[in-house]
C-alpha cells in the first residue's frame, strides 16, 4: 500500500510538472525542443494517412451497407467477437417475393411465368451482391480496419510517449538553466556580513550547494536526453513503416476494384440473359394497349411526293364536325399542332387524322 501510494504521488508530481511545462510553452514563456525536420515530415504523413484511411473506410462501409442500423449491429458483433449472422440481400428478397407472387397468380399465366423468370434472375443478382460484399469486406475493409485499430494505435502510443520524453527533457533543460544562473549569482555576490551563525553558514556554503544542484540537474538532463533520443528513434522507425502500409493498401485497392469489376460483369451478364428470356415470351399486352386505335380514325395519309404538310390539307367542303381532346399533346415541330386535354373544336378531326401519330388523342 505504501509503495503504491508513493508511486501515485510520484506520478502525480511528474504529471503536474509536465502540465506546467506544456502550459508555459503554449504561453511562450518556456523553450521547446523542436523535432528534426525528417521526423516532423513523417508525423505529418502519418496523420494524413490516418485521416484519409478512416474516411475511405467509413465511406466504403456505407457503400457496401447503406443501412446504418445494420452497420451498428455488425459493429457490436465485431466488438463482442461474435459471428455476424447471414443477411439476405435486397435482390434475393425481391426475387423471393416475385416467386411467391407467381404462385398466387398462377405459374401458367403470362404474368406468373414472367415473374418466375425475373424472380430467379433477381435472386442471382442478390447472390452476386452477397459474394461481392464478402470479398470486399475481407480483401479491403479488413486491412484498413487492422491499420486503424492496430498499427495506428501503436504509433499513437509511441508518439504520446515521445511527447512526454520531450517535456521531461525541456523540464531538465530549464532546471539546469536556473541552477546555473543561481550558481553564478551566488559566486558573484557572496554574503559574509551575516551576524547570525545560521545565516552565515548558509551564505558561505551557497556556492557549493548550487554547484551540487547544477551537477545533479546536468545528470538528469543527460538521462532525459538519452531517453528522448531512444524514443525518437523508435517513433521514427514506426512512422517509416507507413510506406509499407501504403503498399499494402494499394494491393487491397486493386483487389477491391477486381471484385467490383467481377460483380458488375456478372450483373450485366444476368441482365442480358434475362432480356433474351423475356424476348421469347409473346408480347400479349402490346395488342391490347390501344384497342380502339384503328376504330378512332383512319391511318395517316401519305403523299406520293413526300410527307403530307398541314398546309396542304383542305377543309371539308360541307358540314362541321367537332372533336374533344382526350390528352395533352405537345407539337414536335412547326408541322404539328399542340393540344390541351378537354379542348373542343370544330373541323379538327380531319386535321388530326391526317397527320397525328397518336390518333387516339381525340374523341368525336
């Protein structure tokens, strides 16, 4: 208990002296030992690497798993060292819904058979997505996470230790400086006029006492300098390892791009196959899309010399006919007429029937 209390007291004293030194440096009232330029560049490069690696890691997680709740769940599973449960992809879920719907609609109907085909390919797309997510997590996310949670924590720990060693070194330098100033002052102005024996002895031995204080402070300075140099070398070696980290992350980036290329190539292949499958089915809905088209108005008339111009169309010789516009229509060029829904006009049917591509726009 006594040992622990003494150690606690000693640690508190060291912490306090470091805090005083740090505060005085910030206020500009104390000198600060600067690191060499090479080490400063390594530290700046390491900080840049950590910041961008963290951003890339977080955004890649968002890309692979857009659902924040799912990401939080996976985070807790990782912290608890438990296996992350298998999760159904959206494509697989959509494919299953389509297959279930086809059972209710009837697999023999055109809609039901098409749902079965599309659902199977959606499931394949979901399976390709699942494989891509797993490959990317192993080959890209895991190395980035290992750097942030492993190598970078070690570097940060050694950098904090280096900062403490630097503060201790500057404290020893300040102590030596003060001791030398006091020694010089005592040697230059000795006080032998004291009448009291105690004060006389103190004044006579002041120079010797300050000499011992200077020797002690210089010895502490040498020890602090040695520890600082050793810690600076350890930190430098760790920071130089950032270059190998870049090489490793470059390899992982290539693997991530390969996984993306494979995934999108599979999706493209599946969609091409799906289009071929759908093209074999009869297009039964096409003939029913506009069932009254042929009965509404005769087919557009073609001129032997070229397309019929609206200015060439003659008005009916007798009688007036009215038509009501069913849908809005925007003219594509000056030879066409823009119409608004519910518009009623006389002598419009002939014009529309002659040049409009969509003759179901009007109702006589």
